[in-house]
């Protein structure tokens, strides 16, 4: 059998400087270029940009989506992992927003360039609707 020697432990490690106790300091938030909270709030007030398709008794009707809208940043992104500018947001309900990212439902079968064209058209429409709403207020 092998004999194992006991390891002698020395003095425990000690800090040379004590820990500083203080409040956690955050960097001040900066307003990013292209951010416009008022525009996003106005977009959220608009109905979903996708027309709801209802089928009742074999009859198909088109109308506004009844769900509340989110502001989907549909414009071109300035870089990897960066969000597009706020003035490119379009209103999409939760369901259609998820379908956009999954390329399913309404957007199923659309190529990336077709979805880009669709979103560019919606951006123009949304900007017009928001400017009309701002001028009326």
C-alpha cells in the first residue's frame, strides 16, 4: 500500500487591501443617435401593420388586427448586434412580430428580400401616419 503524507497547510491567504464597500456605480445612460421615445409611443398607438384575415363560414374578410401593437425596429441595422434607428419602427402585434422573426404565418414563404421590401413599404406608411397624428395633436 502507498502511504499518503498529510499536507501541511500554512496561513490562509489574506488581502493586501481591504474591499471597498460602496454603492454600485453605473455609467450614465446616453441618448443614442436615432432614438426617439415619442415616435415609438406614437407607433405603439397605431394598429398592427399586418391585416388580419378572418374566415367566417367560408367567407374571408380583411381588417385590422385586434391585438395591441409593439414597435418593431424594421430598418437596416448599422452593425451586428445593433438595433435599427427608432424612426424605422413599424407597429406589429405580438403574434405577427413573432411570425416576422420566425418567417412563419403571414410571412411564410417570403424571401428575405421580399420581407425587406414589405417592411420598407410599412416604414413609409408608418412615418406618414405618425406625422399626421403629430400634426393633429
